[in-house]
């Protein structure tokens, strides 16, 4: 298993992070908004991978 895969597994198994989007998020791509909201340690490509792996939900529903 690669180090990147291990980091992703640890992130997915961690307690959920709950974020609330304000009106400023309207029209912005989800991956861009999440990467900016989660801070400098979370790249947009990593967020995209988490979305593909089903680790991102909106109102309890997985994002595809």
C-alpha cells in the first residue's frame, strides 16, 4: 500500500469533519471549496480522490 493510500484510509476512518457552506460557496466547484476550507494540508487532487472513494457526503448522501 502506498503512503498516499494509507493517508487516505486514515482520513476516511477518522471522525467526520462537518463543514457548512455559506452563500459565498455558490457557483464554486465542490473540490475547490473543500480544499480551500480544509486548509493547506488538503490538496484539490486529494479531495477529488476522497470524493471518488465516497468519503464526501452532502446531507448524508454520498457525492459521485
